[in-house]
C-alpha cells in the first residue's frame, strides 16, 4: 500500500506546474475563451513539444507510453491552470478510441500527427447517428449535439448506432469535418470551447472511413471513455485544489472586523470541508487510474470517482463564491472561470446520478 | 392566524398579474444571467405605467404619488414583478431611498425627492460597499469632510449596481473619523453629475454592468445630508427594507421553477415517459417545491412583520439565508435534470426555457448580498437566539 | 395575513407549558417509559380534566370544539414536554376516525369516555387485515404490526382491506382487545410506548362492530389521518424547539477554551441552522392546520409539513448530540429521549420520502 | 502508487478473516447499541486466542509477545475485528497504552506492562476527559501532587469506558498547576484497586456501562509516572494512535452496510421487486456505498502514513470526521429504507439484521470522541491548510 506519487510523477507535476505558470496565465485562458476558438495555438504547440498529447500513447507513434496514473498527475495540473484546448476530447478520448479501435493504418495516419499537435479529432455520439450501406456505399446520417471543436477538428469520429437487422453493434466512422453534407451549428453555452450541433445529411463515406471493423466499435469506445472519465476527474480535482489554495490564501489576507477572515471558524470550516472532499477525490481518482494501469476490473471505481467528482465540483464552486463573495461575482475575478468549467465537467461523461446508477449495489 | 390575503389584497394581486401578463410579453421579459440596456429601458417604461396607476410606489403616501398601502401590498408588488420577469429598474429609489427620506428627510427633501421616485422618473444607485469593506460595512472609509459650503467627499464605493444609469447615489460616508465606527457615519444623496465623480466599469458574471465609483473632492451642499449627522449607520439600518422580505427574488426564482416543472411534465427526451415521471426527477421536483413553498412562507413572514410595524431582524436573515441556499439547490437540481442542455445560453437554438437555467445558476453564485451567509447565521444566532457575541 | 397566535392560543400555550412543567418533568417521562406501560395515569387524568382529550371534539360529547390550530398549539407543548401516553394515537387519530366514520350511537358510546380519559382506542391497519361475512356473521382475520398500546386499549379499530368481489373499499371494525382470537405479541423498539403485532384468528364480531357502514371507512380514515399528521408535525416541532432551547442554554453556560462554547461561530451556526428549520416547520405546520380549519384543500400542505418534519427531526437530533457531545451519549441526559422520539415520529404516518411522493409536481 | 496489500498482508487478512469466521459465530457477535458482560468476556477469550497466534499485539515487538508487524497489519487487524463484529476488549491497552510505554517507558515498565497486554490478560481504561473538560482537554484539573513517597491524585475522570472491567487506568493529571496548561500535565498508569478510587456508573445510550472515576487522595508510587514529568500532554498526543486510522469503526459499520445491501437485494416487502430495485433505494445504496469506499480510503491513508513513520494529523482528523458523518448518513438511510422495522431492537421477533439498524443509529449519536467534529474541522483548517489560529 502506497498513496504517494513516485519521484518521477512528482517531477512531472512540478515541471507541468512551472511550465503552465509561465505559459498559461489566466490572460491566455481568457483570450482563448473570448476568441471563440477555445484554443491557444502557441501553448498547444509547446505542450505537444513536451509530449503531453502522447503521454499514454505507444512509443512507436511518438508517444511516451506512460501510465494512466501519470496522465492523471498531468491533468491535475491542466485543471489547476485552466488549460484551454481539446486536450481531453482529442488527445485522450479520441486518441484512445483510435488506439483501441483503429486499424494499424489508421493509427499510423492519425496518432503521430495528433501527438505532434497537428491533428485534432473529436467525437460525435448520439442515438440518432446511423451508418448504413446504400448500394454498396457507406452513408452517414443523423445528428449529434455538443460536438466539441467540430469547427476546427480535422476529423470527427462518429459513434453510430447499431442498424436494426443489419449491424448488431456500434460502428465508428471517421468523417472529414469539411465534407459535403456536414452541417455545423454553433451551440452557445457556458463552456469555454466551441461546440456544435452537427448534422450529417446522407454523407457518403469511403470504405476506409470505418474505424476498425463495422459493428465492432463498442469496446474501443468503452475503453476510451473509461480512461477519459478518469482524466476528467483529474482535471476537476486539479481545479478544486486550486480553488482551495485560492480561498485559503485570500482568507489569510482579506481583513474584516479587524482580522483576516481566515480566523473565523465558519470560513475555516468551509475550507476544511472542501479539503475533505479534495482528498477524497484524489484517492478515488488515483484508485481508478491505478486499477486501469494494473488491468484490474475498474468500472465500479471509475463510477465512484466520477460520482464524487460532481459533488466535489459543486462544493468547490460554492466554497469559492462564498468566501470570495462579492468580488467573485465580477467578470474580472477568476473564480467564475473555475465554476463554469466545474459545471461543464460535472455533466461531461456522465454526472453523479448517472454514475451512481452504474455502480453495483449487490 | 391567517395565511391568506384580504379580498382587496387578492384583487390587487390579480389585477397586477393581469396587467403584467398583458404588458410584459415573453420576449421582453428579463432572462437570468443576461442584462441589456434595452430591457432596462423597458423596465422603466413599465414602472411609469405602474406609477400611472399609483402602483409603483405602493407604500408611499398618496400625496407624493404613492399608493398609500402597507407592507403586504409591497410584498405582492415585489413578488409579482419578480414572477412576471419585469426587467428591474428604479428599485433602489423605491425600496431604500424613499423610506429613508420618509423617516428622516426634511419637508423640503420630501417635496424634492419623493415624487420623482414615485413617478418612476429617476434612478438611484446605492453606495455602501467599498473596495476594502464587505461584511464589516461599518468600517467604511469614504470621507465626507465639512468645509465652508458643505461636505467634500473623497474615497470610493464598490459593487455599485446601476451606477451608469443612476441620477443619484444614496451613500454612507464617514463624517467623524474619531468616533466609534458606527457613530461617525452619515447618509447622503448625491447627484451623479457632480464634478469629481468618475466610474470604473465592473462587469458582473450575470451580465450586469456595475461600477466602482470614485469620489475626488466632490463638493456637496449641506442639503445633501439625510437626517442627523453621524447617525447615518442607524438610520440606514432601520430603513434598509427594500425587499427585506426577499419576495422579489423569490418570485423570479419561483417562475423558473414553475417553468421547469411544466417542462418536466411535457418533455420526454428519451421518447418514453415524461421527465417528471422518472422517480428521481419526481423526487427532486417535489423536494424543491417544498423548498420553494418554505422560502415563500419565510418571506411572507417578514412582510407580515413589517405590516404590523415591527422591524424584522433575525426573521429577515432567515428568509435571506434560506433563499440563498434554496436558489442554489434549485439551480443545481435544474442543471442536473436538464443535463448539458441546461448549460446553453439564451439565444442558442436549443436552449430550454430561454436559457434561464444556466442564468439562474450563474445568479446563484451571488452567495452574498446584505452580508455573506455567515453574517446572516451570526445574526440569527446572536439576535434571534440571544447567543453571546 | 397574520402569522401570530390569538391571545387565547397564547394563553393555551402558556397554561399548557406551566402545567406540564409541574406535572410532567422528565422523571415522569422516564418512569412511564421504563415501566413498559408508556403511560402516566395521574398525568393522564389531569390532562383529561383540562379537556385536552376532547379539544377538537364536539361539545355534545364533552369536547371543546376548538380549532385544529388550537390542538396544534397544544401539541407543540406536548412535544416539548415529551408527554407520555396515547394522546396522539387515541385522542387524535382514533377519535377522529370515530367522529368522521362512526354512527351516532358509536360516537355516544366512545367519545365521552375517551374525552374523560377513561377509554383508550387504537388503530390497526395493514394489507393483511380482512373482514368477511361468513354464514351471516362478520369475521375478522389477518394481522397488523406496530399497533400502539394494543395491550391496554379498550378497543382496537381495524382498518380492513376491500374484499375482492364483495366490498369495494375499506371497512372499519371495532374489536375488543381482550376478545377471543386476538393474539398480541410485544414488539420491542426504541419507542417510548408499548406496541404489538396483533393477530386476529378468525375473530367473530357482532354486527354493530362495524364503524359506520361496511366498505365506507376510507373517508373517515383519510380525514383522521390528515389531522393526526398535522398534530404529529406539531409534536415534532415542539420537541425540536425544546432541543434548540436546551442547546442554546447549554452553549451559553458550558465553558471550553476559557469561554462559553456559544461564542464559537461553529456552534452558533449549528444553532442558527436549527432555528431556520424550526421556523420553517412552524410555518408549514400551521399553514396546514389553518387550511383544514378553513375547509380548504390541504393535502399538499400536509404532505409538505410532514416531509419537512422528518428533516427537522434529523437536524434537531444531530444538532443536539453535536453540541451536548459526550454528555448526551449518557442515559442520564435527556437528549436521547428527544432523539428516540424524533426517529419514531419521523416514520409515523409516512416519512419524508413518502410525503414528497404525495406532493403534486405539475 | 499501490492500492493493494503485499501478498503477505493479503494472506494475513485472509487467515484472520477465516479464523474469525470460524471462532465468532453470529450469535456471539457484537450488536450495535447493545453491550453485555458475557459478550465482553467472549471478546477477551478471542483476544487470548489471537494472542496465542501472535496476532493480538500485532504491532508490538515479538520479545514482548507481539507480532512485530507494522501499521498496515494493525489496520488489517482493526478492520477485520470490526467487520467480524468481535466484541471489543483490551483495545485501550493494545492501542494506546502499549505504544506509549514503548515510546516513553523505562525498561522496567516495558517488562512489567507489555507482555500482559500482548497476551490479552489485562484490561485498561483511559482517563482523559473530566466533568468540566471536553474539547479543551489540556485544561484538565485532576491533580497529581508530589509527596514524600510518590504522587497523590485528587479529582475525577469522566466518560471512562470499561472502568468497571479495567485492571489499570491510563490517565493524564496536572503535576504543575503554575505552568502553561499544556506544560503541566503528566501521564500515569494507576492500578484500579488502589485505595481511594471509586466508580460512579455512567450508562451510555449504546448499552455500555462507563463510569465517572473519583480519586480521593489516591497514592501512587513514583514508578507510575510514564515518561517525563510535565511532558505528558505531548507524549499522549504523539501516541494517541489506537485506531487512529479508524479502520475498526469503519469495519464494523461496513459490515452492517453489506448486510443491508444483501437485505435489500433479497427482500421484497410489498411482494414485488426487491427493495434494491426501487430507484430511490438503489440510488441511496449506491450513494452510501460511495461514502463507505471513500471512508475506507481515507482510513487506509492514515494507516499507510503511520507505516511510513509519519504522524498523521490533519489526515487522521479527515478520516475521523468523514467517518462520523458517514456513519450518521448511513444510519439515517438504513432507518429510512427499512421503515418502522428498523426501530425494532435486537431480540424482538421481527427485528431485521439482529436489530443492528436501531443500534447503529444510536451509536451514530456519538458525534464526538477525540474531540467534537468542530475540533476536527479546526485541525484540518489550521494544521492541514495552515489557516491562522
């Protein structure tokens, strides 16, 4: 039993934190958000140079082949620093789908470019997406909401539903985001990145658009989703830790009634409650990552981590806005950057209710 | 006991609701988390129409253009304006300034200030908070020094909503730096056009544009003092009763709750049973309905106390605290039940309920106002339960 | 709109509080509980003399014909003082069933004696209770759990289920607790009164055992349950108020770290939170009582009051044990008397989940 | 990172669980909220059997009869004893007294005291709290005055569990009333048969019989002092690590949680689907399972820290606080899901799960112990987060 990071992981954490302190101040974060692109190209290139896009991908594609636990360490820092860009959706979720579901050819085509930061992928899923075979050609139809970065992604991976009477299970297909018949409508939300309703109006696809084999996409989708869920927890955890640091610092400095507000028991207890939740979140998240690294059954542990992550998000948001009070209601203060992302992260990849429902209770 | 209105009060409520339903169509209603000059101007227009019926300053004497009614009618007005999503305007003048002038103003001040407020012609903002002054409001630092012709103001006010729209600012300033902190403060009304006042924009996350108001040797006439010099703290505290009941806030949140309840009864996103039939959703809706009804009763208790001539104190803190908590619980429930769609903003094609869900969650981050929730718990313990300071 | 008690109601409250301070100290409460009888005969007689058993019953039977609101005031005091005996189950629930469901003859037989404190009734309900007609005779069979005071009650009112193909709705029957075929087994619980599993082994009943008419018992049962639910809320409210008084007093007196613990913000905030819940409970409870007094539809308001009452119970229990801490874990301290009753009351007549489920959400 | 045991630790855990399953049958297991002398004596018997395998004092050196193992094994033992519902006995001697003697005792004291503890032959009680001393433990008032032959004790200890069973009391007493409060306290081991000690019964609501222990001119030999005079506070705080991890408490609650989960999967009280299939029940069970697993991880973090030689501080408070809250949440959930049947006591025919439900709710009223939850939040804020005192 050992709950500490290895010295390599500590080094990774420190390096990432120092790098992001310099390269990703909130000015960069705000600029990426306000530009509408949700992306900071300079920062992106530098992160690619550091190997962050390929941290868990095989060396033969240019990756680092590190543990998921290492990626968890990295994403705590990504969360703390509010790093913009499709790091989670492209370099974790989509990349893992390609890794687990693609042909050798597809991996070679996509992964090295993605690791170098040159290719962005995104995932579209939804009950209404369907691939069918029409006079020998593959045709994609239907629509999907909340597709992240669909405007700038090079390829959209569509998880299409089983076709009744034909294909018994999920088929994954790769679609060029600029192809004819792909109609993208922006969905404006509290998210810090662009997202779209993407409609596919009987888009014809070449045969090699199928990622892997027809009707065999489910396992890859599940494996990738599991890993992305852990990484989403790590990102949330990092943000919550940063909020805790911020409020503790502010409470030690802000004077009211002739003393720092951090001397008031009510403020201390709010911070203590967040500390308990942060520590709980860390243990649950790393437990899930560790089990995946050990090839142990982890679905329950992932569900628990993500269920707790939603609670942690809410508590960090409430604690932050309570202690910062008035100033955190202003746009110029950073707190709302944390609370908006917390809310998006809570719903992403299943919220607390969803994951409680996934847990085994027998 | 009586949990209902008099027939006259019920009639007023019905007429008011009918009026607002007719005059404030859906597309002109306020949306949580959004603010626009256009909507605000529409709110002022509605205020003037209300004034024409003597409904706007419902609590002021008729001779100043008011309705001459009591706290229950004030509560009905506040709740209905909130429920009708009437864009907010004029409420600081009506709710805070007018009562203070009634209580402490000279005859000349009453004649000068009250009628324009009652007619919806002027906008006030309130200058209480300062850059270094939050919960501990009595430690405020804005100085008002006497010189030959009146007072000179130096310092700054912070978190001033409607500063860009206001004709006047109603503020607290320190007139005796030597005195104990509560005893050296005075109340003023200051024309915003006075030379030496400047505004720094302070945008809020709910779309509102507040300001920091800087005062650089701003000269005030003697007549700008309201009431007694150095008694301003006590005066302000006894008349700080605009929506002391919180019924306006309650009404506006309740409207969204009712909208969501309708939505859950009508929508079946997965093509099966309506959302409201899912056991967990049903349970959450019922639990929040209980919260809403509790909040409403706590607010009406405050209004009723005011109607008896009492000054609610711990009771107002209870209503405020409960409302702050309930609004957040509701916003979280709403975002959970509606899923990612709840994060869509007003204007985005698929945003449910006009985008009010993400807006109310944003608004719910206002976990302060009239003191933090901690301050209200202190008040409940110390003044409500007599616990030691 | 008026949230205050009338001067008569204030007088009732003060009189009841003073009377109970003298006649129902916790020594009497503990004796009633420890005796296993759950009853204090002296106190019972005196309460009957004060008219408490008949406060809401018609004058012609010896009652006071007061409002339910008055009974609510009274039961806040009953709750505060932890009054033992079947006040709620006999003088409210059972009495109201007789009042709304019984024949004139039955009312005259039962109500005056109950009001004088001489007759105790109790209610048995349950899915398995059945009345049937066998060769022209009424026969009662089945069993019912958690029947309060079944050992000492003069009569048990059995709410028996509709008999399929015969009687379309609930039938109420009166059974002598000592009749042949009535088998009582004590159920030992945290309750402060005796309760029983009562089995009815084909008990023959006379024709006049039917309370009112066959298959017409449902309305009376519902009306009585509504009123008893409000009164249960009032009793819980009174207990929670008393706990709040007790902790505030203790916190002002108990010294730790050189000052009364009541000066600590965490203690103050616990008390403040309980105060908010107590005030909420009072408003919800009186709103329900007032609506019943006004003959307004009240089912939603009753459900809300009882749903909140469960929450209030839990908060009072947690607050009390937290602030009294070690001393409240001892039998000699009174706090556990409050927390045991709170738990029983929470489950009685439907808990929070049940009543939330009763509420309309459309 | 590693969230698992070594193969040796796993083997120890398996053997221990097997042993307890064989030796502690259902009818002899502890029931929450109940206590009997008979069960306690059975617990002592099991302790002696554990001692025969060198498992009882698992953390003590082998030369004193211990197992010579570390904190992880101590945690496994605590969790399994809890999960196996082994009636509690001997734990103060094993968990608190023996570590203190190891750290601060003389060679003579080690030789005298450790072996009987390791063999399960003696029972200790702990005298820390006093009638006027709770959270602010360092303000304790029991005096230990030097006279010619040793110390003389006068005063009282309160909330002393197992005082009636104990052979010795391990206590803190004030040896220097003039010093700052933390610096005038010493640690003693006192034979309970010493003249001048008397017990007042103090029954607990969980069925336990604790006591107030009165000391009336109780004469102690010099050798009863453990460690350094006036350093007792610091010594006690650093060795207060019996179940510092809280794994024993966790194990015992987890057992009932597992029982209830089984019950909900097997029972269909309304004749339809099992309880666990009801959406609200399922949701509550899952939520509490998450709570249990979180609690477990927080406890094991403490044990792991101890195994590395660190002294967990805020981490122990986090585990304790979380456990206290979770136990109450679980007890309330259990009572809600099982309805009125949950209020039935062990022995009543229809009581589900041996009456453990009402028992655990009663036990959950123990919202204190090693300080109130408030004290633990203070520690987390001040020591864990470095917030100002």
